[in-house]
């Protein structure tokens, strides 16, 4: 439980630190600059210097103007219009060359000697074949790589205004589907899927808590296919998204400060009917149900004219509860630099957001984060790398949960009761309960604190004195997440208005108290949670080049533990032993073998461990004589791999091999009046399944990497075939045998999937103009090849052979024109009336019933695509990124915004057509078994394109920035979710519940400044 200091005013408490947020930020900045001054302190004594001169070019051969050039003393120079530069340097020095859109380049001066002449800076592009390729636990030379790897630069990600890494990745990686599923401040959630599965996310190569900002990211590496991921064992079977944080580099110390202010507006916020329209809708619904209307004309007129707001109230709950926008402030401070023996990077950041709630206890979220990465050479043969990360987040909100608030706003009828009589009497009713004005203003608050601390320690040994090319790396990490919750919940006086008839006609208003205040004088604990992760690895590697041959091999032992249940009962343990051998001949042909011996605590005995092989090969075609002299092809590589991996991540039962029983108290009558006695009763909840084996995913990958037209165009294309076998399922529940508790798990199901992914980029530079265009597209579909299901008599009922995301339902055929037509039909799916949905007799048996169900569509996008454009002219740059999804359906069946019964409130768009153009079927308060079920009538094409983010920036020329004692200065405006194109007008297709039953997604606009010193 956390310790806080509170100041008491009436019955509300304010955390001490909230009143001193500015002070805390100032203290953080003082600590930051204290750290800055304490590391890499500059020696002011006179040292001998020399002039270093040369020219700076891009890897396209274009001279680069305005490149910032720094020496270790902090002296600054800038390249001129032909790329020429001159700068002072010590006899032993490191000179850094920096510019937006280019990789940082270091020129080493040693004993006054340096490579006088050209400095070539590499663009940050889609494909850089000269770079080493990331694999789990290390890197491999690009020539030898046989896997499929995509790299996204942190410079590109940081242009996104939200600060959320998943949002920033949207539309940048072919096949990777990123969609936001929740936007509550501090509780933003995302679906990050690849080939229909949730990917494994790593930070610096290790599963760790992902509390980081975009400015902390050096690059994001996406590894896919067995050859790229097998070394990680079952953890990598669904693809690996590895977030690499920034580290120090040899060169002058660099200080960065960034401040950004954001304003967010809902992309959709569903308007609700006022009392007059609501009363009309209820009357129409009752009539369509064959009942009498509830509201007479006098009541309708009173609702319309607002003549008596006590008896005929009209409450706009949305306006009462919510503001029209959210705000966010982001501040970041960084320092980095180092020497050959010690390199450092430190990041301190603050992120604060204010929610939409219009309440004294408005929802807020405040995060304080720090990250430090150190690389220290302890001896000539041993280097230590150390990473520390910590975060403190505090969420403050009204006592009523956010989801409950939204559901109340969209379900409470506007005429249920007036909110208040006078200034102090809150009105409610026994039917609807809550008075939202009281809940938002006086009911109290909920406070949640999340604390995270992570450490990542590695020792890297160069064993060349023993055998040249031999190295050893050992690593251990610890990650602890702790959450505590406090709340203040004041139960207030509640009153109900009753209108009692009186003799002679009319009625009298009676105020009846139904509840009495029970104030809570101090906050109380509402729960604590602790989760821990541990990683331990040891890698012995051997890298040797001799003549035309090269060998890159490694042996690794890896252990991963994750205690993710509050009571630490559920503990995931994954253990693997790996061998990788890569052989390359003449820097053109490569072959690779990976053996992964994986273990898990989800299985028993001989099935706990299993061996999984992977084979890979590649051919650099551009090195062959018949193509080497081509002026159009700079680099062309064909690669392929086949491999198997364990696939247990989708099976979450850690004790499937045990019988499970529960004990509960059963109340029984004693036989004396209504007196009861409690008796302990046990019942079975699970039957043991001890014989389960590993599910297996087999992946075949064929890929092509190309750099064309003098390094202006890069292409990456991949085909994947995945086969999942021995998938674990409970099959079909046999109710006659007692249901799930008596039905064991088994390895029965299988799936086949095919994917095609393509990424393109064009990157060029002409004088002061620099531009790039990137585009990518991914397609995936999976089919059930084996599926545990009953032996249906109708072959069309079988799910085997269908897509894994198939939507099953009835096929609509219009609406009944009259009650007589409905009664005369052969449709037997609940009561039917005029304006109810007609369904087709698909199996032609003369009857329309549930046996006419067929495949209507699919729920997961078949296609995702993205496009991004960067245009820069001198100091001005414009970046635009968009993403889209296609080839899937959104099922409105069961969605309370479109299928509403009872006397709940109604959306203002109730009488409008559905997003697919269909008219609303018969209105109802009783519900409709016939209408409110999955059918083609309720499917809407989910295709949409969104302008994800845009940045317009002005980079103050370095020669002017130096006049203010800064190296670079960037002023920018950014936008997020600016435009969306879809069939949905009143909802956001990415999250249709947003703005109705949950927090909406937001359009955000921001302004900020980035300074480096």
C-alpha cells in the first residue's frame, strides 16, 4: 500500500503531490541537469587542437547542406551548400555528424590522424542492406541473414503526437494490424496482431514492462518467420516486436529537451434523444410490440415545451457528465554521450492527461518515468551494459468506474427523474438508482497508483585470447509492477418523487427519502496487485571468417518466468536451449540451422520438453557476375526458411493436468419456519487432461529484398505459409455428461494460413529538397483444416474448411410488409410482426430456422495497408502517415447502440438507416429473438482509411540556433486521427463502442518545441 499525505476539506481528500506537480517537475529537471553536469564533465584546460575538414554526402552521393557537426568540447560547425565543413578537434576526439532523417555518423580522430575527405551519411530508410540484422539475443551480418526483419526508426515514430508506441507503428509494417481498443487516460489499450495472433513485445530483446515514450526509442525491429524468431522459442512463435531503446554513443555530450501540449476531441460521440423524442420512440415501440402507448399527448407536449421540468424532466446526461475535449502535456529531458570506455543515455519524462469527465474529481493520469542505459568497458575483454527503468503513475477519477459512467449516460432515460430539487435534494428512483449529478460531484473518487521498476544487466566477454571469434554474454533482468488502489465512496441521501392521486382529481407531489447518507471520512484500500518477470540467458557465440567462408554460431540457454496473478498462483515458466549455425560462402550464399529445445510448465512429464528445428537459406543475387554490373539493381537477395516452433501461448490453462474442485456454502431450510442452515458443498470444475502435447506451428517463408535505381528504391516482399497442428481444445461440450467440468482438453484442431506482404519505399535528395514515399500492404487468411465439432447431419453446418474468423448467421431477404405476411410465413425464429427481418430458406427444406445458418463474412481484416510521405525543403518538413483496413465485417448484432430494447435511452440516430444502408427493423421494448441475432442484415463492411498522424515542423538553421547557445531547435505542430473514411457516420470503425459505451477515440492536435544543447 502506498503512503500519501492528505489535506482534508469536508469529505474530500487531495493527494499532496497533486498540489505540487509543478514543483515535482522542477525537481526532476534539477535532478536531470545535476546528472548532466556530473557525467562526462568537460575539461576546461587548454589542449592542442587541429583543423578537421572535409565534405558531407548522403549515401546517394548528394552533398548535404546544414549538417550539424560537433566535437567533444561542444564546438559546433555546419556544412555549407556544397557539403564542405571545417571544425576544431583535439588530437584524440570523436566528431559527430547529425541531421534529421540520417543516421548519426562518428568521425574518429586519433593522434591527430583522421580520414580526411568525404563523410557519407546513411538515410533512415525502409531497407538498409549494409546494416547488421537483429535476431533474438544479438545480431547477425546482413549477408548471412536468412530471416525476415523490418526496422522502423525512432525518428519516424517520434513524429506521432500521442506518445504511444503502438499508435505510432500503425500503418508502418506490412501485415502488422494495430487497432486501439480503449482510450481512457492512462489505460489506453491496443490490439497488436500478426497473422491473427497477438505478437510478443520485447524491450531491448527481453519481455519487460513497456513504459516508455517515443523519444526513448532508437528503433523498432519486427521479426517474423521461424528463421528470425526460432531462437526465442515458443515466445517468438507469433512474431516478435522488439523495441530498442536509445543508448549512449562515442562522441560529444548531447542534451535534449522537448515540451508538447495536446488537445484531443472525440472522433465520435453519440448524441442521445431528448425526452420528447424518447417518449415518442417508446410509444412507437410499444405499439409495434402490440401494446398501448405509455405517454399521452399532454405528456408529449410538456416534454416538448419544457413547461414542468420537475414532473416532465429533460436531462442531457452527456452534457452533464462530459467536457468536449481532453488535454495532455508531455515533457522530456535526455542526456547522452560517452567515450570508448563508457557510454551513457538518460531519459526523464512526464506525461499528464486530463479526461473528459466534468467533475471536481475529473479523471487525470500522471506518469513520471526515467530510463538510464550504461555501457562500460570494465577490462579489455569485458563490457557491462546496464539498463534501469522506473515509472510512477497516478490515476485519479470519479468513484464511479468509467465504463459505468458511459453506460449510465447511454441508458438512463432523459425523463427518468429530475436531478435536483432546490440546491441540496438529489432525486433518484428505485428503478434507475443513480443520480449522475451526485455521482460526479459528491460521491467521492478512486485513486490508483502504478509503480514499475526494471533492471537489465548484461556482461559481455570477448574470449578471443582463448579462441579468436569466441564470445560469451550472460544476462539477467528483473521487472516488478505494483498497483495499489484507494477510494473514497460517499453514499448520500436519496429521495424519490411520488405523485399521489388526491380526491377530486389531480395529484400531490410527495418527496420520499429512500436512502440516508453514509459518508466515508477517509480513503480505504480497494486492492493491491503485484506482478513480476524474470529473464536469465547465457549465449556462447563463435564468429569466424576465413578465405571465402564465414561461420556464425551460437549456443544459448534461456529461462523466462512471469508471475502474473495477484496471488502468484499462475506462474508462466518457459525454458529453452538453442543452437544456431550459419554458414556463408563468398558473401553470397548462406545456410542456417536452428535447433530449439523448448520447455514449459503447462504440460507434464515427457511432454514438457520438445525439439523444434528450423532451416534457412539465402542467395545474394546481385553479387553474381550476370547482374553485378547492372545500373538498376544495387542489391537483390532471395531468402527462404522453414521451421517449427511450439505454440502454447494461446492456451492459458496452467493446471489442465489436474482435477479441480470448488467448495461453496449451500443454504438449506431446516424445517422450522423459514430458518436456513449453511452446508459446505463441493463440486467439480475441471477434469484432468494429463496427456496434452505441444501444439506446433510450422512456417514456410520465401522473401525478396531489393535496393534499386541507385539506392533510391527499396523493396521487401514475403510469402508465408503457416500450419498449426495439435491445437488444444475442449471440443464440444456434452451437457448430458455435466458440461465443461467433465470434458477434457485434447490436441485436435489444425489450421492453415497464407500471407503475402509487400513494402516499398522511395527516398531521394535533390539539393535543398528531400523527399520519401513509403507504402506497404499485407494479406492474410487462415482456414480450419481440422476442427472438433459434432457430426452434423447437414454437411453445411460443419465448420471444418471455413475461415478461422468466419461469421455465421442467417441470410436476410428484406422486411415483412405486414403482420399477415409474417403470420403466413414458414419462419420459426421467435415471434414475428410487420417490419421484422425475413430470412432465406438456405437449405431448401421448406422451413426457415437455425439450420439455415451459413458463413456470412469474416471478423478480422484480410488486408491492412499504410502509406507515409516525408517532404522537406531547407528548414521546413512535412510528414504524413495513413493506414487502412479492408476485407472484413463489423457485426452489429448484440451492440446496444443499434439493437435496443427495454425502456433504456435511445441514440438520436435511432430512426436513421444502419451504416450498411439497411433500415432499422421493428422498434421494440420487449426485444426480438427474430431480429436481434447475427444475420447478414447487421453486417457492415469494416473497411476504413485513417489519416493517422501529420507533422509540420520548422528546424531553426544551426547557424542561427548557435546564437542562443543551442545546437538545434525544432518547432512543430502535429495532428492525430485527423480524418477517417468509412461507412460509419456516428461511430468510429476502429472502436465502435467508443463514444457510446466507453471512452471515445480522439483527434489530437499538438504544438511543441524540441531543443538540443
